[in-house]
């Protein structure tokens, strides 16, 4: 009798374990991918907020133009998308700096007025998700670009503004964010920090001119083209007052009289590792 009961208990345990394994397999196959996808999408939104905060801090310093150097920093959460117990591993990201592109060129008055701002630098974060579509965020010349699959869009506009007053006067203000960067890269699922040291803010030009051309050379041409078109249209420029062309670069031509202001903000930037310590 006791032997039969023992066998019964063993069989029950085996069946229960089999059921648990089956349920676990169903959960991992059916539900975990969607849960992970949702968690990774939330992580991508968190990264966007981190980069938006970084942009806001630089915009604020550029607007204040302090008399002395100052340093700001922004932590970036590189890892995310984990589900406690069920799928605890984090997806990671690659954070890199490019000391070269973009370049920005401005001419006016039949090219008698000309400015060249080269090697403005960019900061790029590329995700390495397990389930969610990978995204790349790029901060360059004060704008925040999102690249997803083969499409890039300007999520947060650079400090370039277009205005047109009721009397027909066109006003263009261009703020150049010139970043001095080393060629750095780090792959991580932890926390990294981007730090900037403000160096100077200088008004390079401010006067009335005729026929302005703005050319941007970037790895993300579609985002800049869309930004420029949207900017002049929102400002109320007539179609006869502008042209936009795009190949390897994007060129915006503004016809007629323009009040043009160009400000260059210089900052030094670098990636700083964050050392996480336990209690």
C-alpha cells in the first residue's frame, strides 16, 4: 500500500513538473517575445528622453551664453528591455562620437558673403534589440535625428529658425553647435554619460543680405531636407521664395532680401563611463 502511494506521489510530481515545463515553454514562445518587444520599445522611448534632455541642456547654455566655461553631463541608460525572472537579460546599445560630419555652408550676396563650418561632429546611439526594431538616435548641429530601418527624421529641430513678417521681411537665424569630439565608441548595457564643456558663443554675422544659400552635408540628408522644407513652409515663405535640392548634401536657397544672423557655439564633448557601485 505504501509502495503504491509512493509511486503515485512520484508520478504526480513528474506530471506537475511536466505541466510547469509545458506552461513555461508556452509562455516563453507565446508571450515573452511580445513582452520583451514592449519593454524594449519603452527603453527606446527612455533613450529618446535622455537625448532630449541632453539637447535641452546644450540649448539652455547656448541661450544664456555664460561668460566662463561650464560643464554639463547627461546619463544615458544603455540597457533595457528585461523582464524580471522570466527574461532578465538586457538588450544593449552602441554609443559613438563622430568628430567629422556634419558640415554646414552659408553664402549670400552672390557668394560675396560666405561661411564654412566643417567637422561639427555628431553623437550617435545605435540599439541592439532582441525583438523591437532597432533605432539610431543622432545628435548633430543641435538637432536630434531618429533613424529607423532606411528612414531618418528630425525628431527635435536644430536651432535654425525661419520667420516672415507681415511686411514681407524674411528673417533667418542660424545657431551652429560646433562640437569638438574624439573618435570614441562604447558598447554597453549599463549607464554611460555624455559630458560637454561650453567654450564660447560668438555672433559671426548679423546683417541684411540678398539670396541666402544654406548647405548641409550629413549622413542623414533626408532628415535635414524635411526639416528645411517644413521650416520655410511653416514660416509662410511663398514657393517662389525658396528652392530645396538634395543629393549628397541638402541645399536651401532663399531668394530676395533676408535679415541673416549666424551664431557659433563651441563645446567640447566626450563619453564618460559611469562606475556603478553596490551598497
